[in-house]
C-alpha cells in the first residue's frame, strides 16, 4: 500500500493541533493543580462539573466536525468558492445550538447534578463552578467551528495561536481568582470557572479578528453574503447529526465512568481527577493525529485517491504512537514527580500512581482505536461510525459497572480504556478495509 501523503504533511497538520491541545489541556491541568491544593472535595467538584459541562459541548463539537469533513472534501476537490457558504450555514447552526445548550444548562443543571452526585460537598462545589461556566458555552461552540474550518483547510497553525492565548489568560486568571492574588477576590472553585469563561471569550474574539484579516478577501468567500441553500443545509445535517450523537454518546460514557467512580468514595474520585488530567496530557499527540486522520481521509477522497486511505491511516497511526512514547516514559519513570504537581498529600499521590501506570499503556490502544475511528468518519459514513462506536460503548459501560462493583482499586477500573481502544481499532480497520464507502458523495 502506498500513499501520496508524506510524513511531513501529516506532521504539518498534526503539530499545530497538538500544540493547541497542549494549551487546552493546560487549562484542565492548571485547574486541577491549583484546586488540588484546596483539597480532594475541590478537585472532585471541578472535575465532575467540568465533565458535565463538556457533555453538553460535545454535540456542538460533533456538528463542527461534520462541517470540517465537508470543508475538507471541497478543499481536496479544489472547490474553494463553496467553502464560505458551508461555513456560514454551519455558523447559523452553531449559534442556534449553542443557545439551546445554554438554556438547558441554565434550567436543569441543579436537578441533574443533584441526581448524579452523591457527595453534598462535591455537589455544592460543582454548582458553583457551573454557575459561571455555563455562560461560556456559546463561545466554546464557535471555537469548535473555527477549529474545524482551519483543520478542514489544512491550515492548523492558527489553532495553536488561539489556544496558547486562551491558556495564558486562563492560567493567569486561575492564579488570581482561585487564591485571591493581586487584588482579585479569593473565589476558589468559582474563580477557576470564571477564568475559563473569560479565556473562552478571548479565544472566540481572536478567531473572529484573525479570520477577517487573513481570509476576509480570500477565494473561500467566507464573508461574502450567501443565500440559504436547502441542499447544503440538508447535507450538513446528514453528515453532522450522526457525528453529534456519536460525540455525545462518547463523552456521556466518559462522564458515566466518573459517576460510577464517584460512588466508590471521595478518594477514588480524587485519584481519578488526577489520573484524568495526566491522561489528557498523554492524549495530546492523539488529539493532533485524530484531526489529521479525519481531514486527510476526506481530502484524499475528494482528490480522487480513495485507494490511499488505508496506507495513509497506517502512516498516521505509526507517527501518533511514536509521538506518544516520550510522554509515556516520563510518567513511567518519574511518577512521584508528576504526582507532586497535583497534590501535597503524598498518601493521595501514592494511591494515584497505579492508575497512572495503567493509563500509560492505555494511550497506545487509544492511538490505534481513535485514529482509525476518525478515518471512518472522514469517509463521510458518519452513520456507520455512530453505530460502530455505540455498540462498543455499551460494552465499555458494562465493563466499568462490573469493576466498580467488584473492586475497591480504582486502577482496575481504568483498564476499561484498553477494552475501548482495542475494540475501536478492530472494527474501524475492518470497516475501512471491507465496507462500501468509496463512492459516497458529500
């Protein structure tokens, strides 16, 4: 198998996304590191509220990824003048959807969090966090849209700029608002949420200004008035709806993981909060190659080279694993140093180390499974991708439920990531190899 996509091209797309996700992960990392010094309840509160928040934004992420697939297909076919209309239809959808998500969070967060959280202390902290963070959800939705635009155009360096700016704002304001430094009020968990809200607004503002300056008069016609196109709107719905639900199911299942772990006790959720933050750092290379897999798959199909998809996928997976190894080695050989970043409680730190070892192996399985799965979505067969993952997620939940009921060792529960990644890799590669997706028009 051969591919016309070079290793240099893969890294050219992936590296800016990785740097961007590094900055994004730094936000979670900073929240966890700062709040870890306030105690295990503060850690658990921010983690549960943060997971709850991202469950709502994942459908917007799915909508944006659906738009990204269509943009990449038009880019590969060199139909540049059609991209502006796609973007504008997507922006209208994102705005409506973002406002709907805000309304749901505003009205139902209290009862939903009360239902899923057992600890009174964690519930109170989570509500304080969501009270601020909910106002940023529309801005997050537009950030996803802009990221998908630039990823679809294979011009990902702007994603680095936006997330670095967002991370810098968040880190500075985290320190000021959580601990009450430099004349700011000491807000604790609420300060972390407010810092993230301001960072999200800053990123959206940057994207708007940058896009207008750089692409305002480009051949993509992003700011040229485009009338409503019923066929295009239907195409976006057809491609993006399964992706929206797939992302919702995926992140909801991730949230269910932490709901079940929370029922194991406050220490278990504290350990998992730290493990999640480390996991997200290990996942940074995978995030970069996920978007690369999705975009390049759609792009090369648009360019008429569908026969190169499998070879391109294997090349992306190889480079992804290669990029993960240094981070894994740091966690394996220096676990105590890594834990010291998050907590001064050495009992909690030592209890978390076995979970860190487990996720170091799991990240390889995620590289295989998640990157392969994004190639399935990149073919445009998002319906198939939805049902493939849905079946695997049912097994994933059953496995988590079983372990949380038979063991008190949270590191064993984290082995679910091996099951998920391994099964996802198998079904995705088999689908790409044998399914009939080559002639799909989007």
